[in-house]
């Protein structure tokens, strides 16, 4: 697993740490500000209370202007640490008593101005850099007559009870204690922040560990899954969202494990079918029995069973005629086939009825068999057979036998894919057996005809009969090829899909050799897909007929020329369409396939040294047929290949071009299905002319006049 530089744990810790740390800073800052404000308010309140007390104590001394008395009053406050100075002035601004340094205090004129403007006994505060300066007026309501008697002050007031300013007290409060308190508050804030940081880091580590531990387990499990290990689910049982996610992940892993197992099983069965089918191709008649045993062995391996068997009825379908059985090395033969040979169809009525109705018999537990199954149930129990599956074998809608498999060591639950595999395998074996039967019958008939032949007419009739049967067998073989080709596309799609996923998602993990293998896998899968598509198209020709419609051949060839223009441009090929091309009635799709394939083939086989490649498309009438030709000046084809090129998978050995070797087989089958014929006129090195005919069904007919625009030249 790749090492992570900055993992989820660090990210979670950072996510938790940053906001909490920021919040701690804001709280500390707010704490310092509020502390500063609170300290300042406390000092102000205490200072105002103190200066009011001094002003009250100095009232009489100011009335009589007794400096000793005033000095005695302010000396009481000398020991107060926060008081930097005290000044007492009379109403004229003259300083009568003082102590302390008034550095940084307001000027005398400013104090006098503030004192005169303030008629209330409420101190005025002026804050400077080092002190809080408090100025408080001294007011008196004493009788003016007393003042006259002492000869110090004469007050011109209408009412003796009115308060009059008789002086001013100025006091300075030092900021030293406040600064010390603020410093202590800052120290407390720093301690608080550091403590918070430690607590936050511990909390972040604990929380991130709790949150990322299951995610790490998930990441490790995902890495194991990417390496193909599906046997170790994630063991996390929390009830939160992660627990739900883990449950879903484990479920997904089980599904992937199941899908991979099913895919491997499907690929195994498809390979087994391909091997079985290939083994019967061109197999001599005397080797078919031995090859059937080999086919049973392949079925046993692909199905993962203990035994496989084929039981065939005799000619009159009254009893079992022939048996083929295959057992794994750990299982002893049961002799079941020989036991069945002794029984007649009447002894197996329950089985026979189901098989004749084309029903497969699938049993997961032998005990599930009903009593109507007869002696077979007891025989299976005696030999400890746990499960089995049997499919009927039909030929031309006639039941001729069964193909089955059984499990002896363990019980098995059969799925639809198992039954489908057995059915497809049975079709392959049936075709091989019938071919053997036909070949044997044909050989016997030929031998009899050679001995007992009386007239040429009788020989012709018998040969025609056997030929018709062989033709019918070939038609059924075409149908089987279509079915097998169609089913083979499913694993190819899976291979292409998984290889594409590997190239996209794991290209960083694969070296150049691995990428090359995947690319070759994809290319071969695509080529196999093209081959299967062509086989499907080949089997479809003649069975599916299109709609009859009016076809303008000139317009059709022009459209094909436009579609193939990139190929023509690559070689510099010139396409010439002769005039007087007809308008006919027919299947436009099939006829377009003919022209497209022949013109494309002509361009492919031009040769690399051809300096002026040219293709000509023309038309002639020929005894009730539309006769078309596609002529080129390419490399030509030797006469020995004139017939072979129309056979499936036949290609020119000395020329390497892209293709599957089925194109001309499809063209020939289309032309033949339309009632026409196709042939080639060519010599090696002298170009080639492909001719094909289509019956003139009395449609629109030939053109008499063709506009010059119908002559097309593509280069």
C-alpha cells in the first residue's frame, strides 16, 4: 500500500485544532479587553470616590483659606500608592496645598477652565499616558455672613442657601498598578492559550484516531480487494455512518467475490464448449465415441461435478441403447449405465414423460425424488449420490437420450447457468452423433448401392434423399453456430470491460509489459467480436429477409463511395461508376452489403506498388438477370483460389490485409439467397473482376437515359 504523507488523521487533527485554537485566541483577547475595561472602571470609581472625599474635607479649609488645614487633609492620602499627586486651588486658581509630581497633568488654565464649567460635584477625568487626572470642584452652601466675618470672601448671591464653587481639587491616579494587572491578565491569557493548545492537540489526536481508524481499515481492505483478495472483510461493528458504510463495503466485496466466481465459471464453461465443439470438427467417424468420453471429461471439469453421463435410446426408442460415462479419479464407477440397459421405457415412465416434454430434471437432494421415479432413486441412494441434473437430448424434435451430471461427495444447488451449459453441450454432441449416424448410414447405403444397384435412377433417388438429410443437418448446424456465436459475445464484453477498467484504474500499478498484455487482450477481444459478428451475419443471411423496395443502384454506389472515401484517399484510388445502372426492386440492405464488400475488397487488394489504382462498377443484362461487376487493376488472384475465396475463413496466404476471412462468404450467401450467382475472373498480377447476378423480378427495369452526373469519380 502506498505511503501517505499527509493522511486523514493529520487532516482531522488540523480541522479540529485550527477553529478551537482561533476561538481560544478570540476568548483570550476578549478576556484581556474586558479585564482592561474592568480595571479602568474600578480605578475610575475608586478615584472619583476618593477625590469627592478630599473635596468634602477641604471645604472648610478653602472657606477660611487655611493652608495648614488643607495640607493636613491631603497628607492623609500620602500613603495611598495609586495617588501620584493632589493639588488644592481656591476659586481664583491659586494653589493652596499640594504634594506629589504632577508630570503629564493638564495645565493650570485647563484645570481652571474645567472647574468653572463644572457646577456639579462630579469629577472630570483626563487620561494621560501615565496617570488619570481627576478634577473636582469644591462647592459650599455655608452662610455668606460667616464668610464676611472672617474677611476672606464676599459672595454676591441672592440666596444664602445656593451652592457656590469655592475651589478645586486635582488628583492624579497612577497607571502602574493597572499596567501590572493587565500584564498579569495577559500572562493568565497566555497560560490559558497554552493549556488550551495542549488540550486541543490531545483531543484532536484522540478524535482523529477514533475517526480515521475504521477508514484506515477500509483503505487497507480496498487495497486488498484491488489485489484480488476478497476473503478478508472489514471487522468494524460501530453503529454510526462508518459502520453502515463498512457493512455496505463488505456486502459489495461479497458481491464482487460472487461475480468473479461466476465469471470464472462462465469463462470455464465457454472454453469447455469451444474445446468440445472444436474437437468434433472434421473428426473421423471411428474416433467420435472416444471424443464423446473426452467431452464428458471437459463437462465434468467445467461443471465441477463427480460424474457425467450420456444415455442414448436404441433405434426404436424402447430402451437404453448406448451409454457413455465419466467419473473423477476419487469416484468408483457405479455401473448405472449397465443397470439402465436392462430396463425398458415402461420401467422409467416418470422420467420418460418429463424428458419427452423437454423438461430438465434438477435434484439438489436425492431424497426429493418422488416414489414414481422407481428403482433409480434407490440405486442413487445406494451409491451415495447427493445431487444430479439431467437434460433431455432432442434431434428434429425427437427425444433420443439424456446428458447429465451428478455430485457424490456434497449436495449442490444447481443454477440456470449449469443447465444452459449442459443443454449447449448436448447440442454439440447431438450434432456429432448425428453426423456419425449419417456418415455411417451413408457409407452403408453406398455399400449397398454398389452391391445391389440395379438402375441409375434408384441410385440417384437414394443419394438425393441422403443429400437432403445432410442439407437439413447443415441448416441445423448453421442455427447452432448462430446460438453459440451469440452466447460467446457475453464473456468477450466482460473481458473488454474488465481490461478497460484495469487500463484506466491501475495503469500506474502496471509496468509496460502488463499494459502490453492488456492491449493485446483488448485487440484480440475486438477481433474475436468482429469474427462473432460476422458469423452472426453469415448465419442470419437467408433466414431474415428484408423489405422489398425500389433501389437506385447509381445512388446506392455513390453513397457507398462517400462512406469509403477515407480508404480511397489513403491509396489514391479512383472509383468509376459506368452509366446505365438500373433501378431495381429488392432488399436494399443486402444489396448494399454486396457492393460495399466487393468495392472495399477491391481497394484492399490493389497492391502497394500500384501508382494508378482504379475500380470500375458496371452493369449488363443477362437472360432475365441483372448482371453487375466490380473490376479493379490490383494484384489479381490465381485460379486455384477462385473457389476458395468464397469459403469461410479462407484468405490469400501471400497478402496480409485486415479482415476476418468471412466477408466474401457473406456476399456469396446473400447472392445465393437472392437467387443469383457470384464468380471471379482474374489472373495473378492482372487485376480482378467480380461478377454477380440478381434475378430480374420485373421491377422498375433498366434506364434508357442516364444523366452525365451519374458518372462519379472519387480519388
